[in-house]
C-alpha cells in the first residue's frame, strides 16, 4: 500500500496543474521585464498599468504570452515552458492587480 501511495504522490507532483506554479514562472521569466516596465511591459503589481489589458480578458492575455506581443517574444522567449506554465505566469501577474 505504501508503494501505491508513493506512486500516486509522485504522479500528482509531476502533473501540469502542480508544476504550473505562476509565481515561479514569474520570478524566473516575467520579472525581468515586468519589474521595471521595460519596452512598455505592464509593471508587476501596478493596477494602473494592467487596467487596459485586463479589459481584454484572460484569453487575450494568454494569446499575448503564447504568440508574443510588442517587444515580448512568443512564449516569452522560453520555448521549453508549457502552455500551462505560461498561463500560470499570466494568472499570477493578474492576481497581483485584482
């Protein structure tokens, strides 16, 4: 029974839902530009900067990170990240200003 429980825990930890840690993605990828607002990136935690983007809705924000927008490369220049991880980064940024 212990072996089965360990296998279940390992399986859950490897799932995208658990792996998609928005803060970790932000800290590793997004923070570099969004901390200072370089190239018109909306600053992390700045409600005024995020307000016009939030009116577009989450699907538009997800599309921006997946396909690129303005100075941001597609997938934020990180091809190794999954869609879920990138979306988690967006969710984290949005959560800071709601």
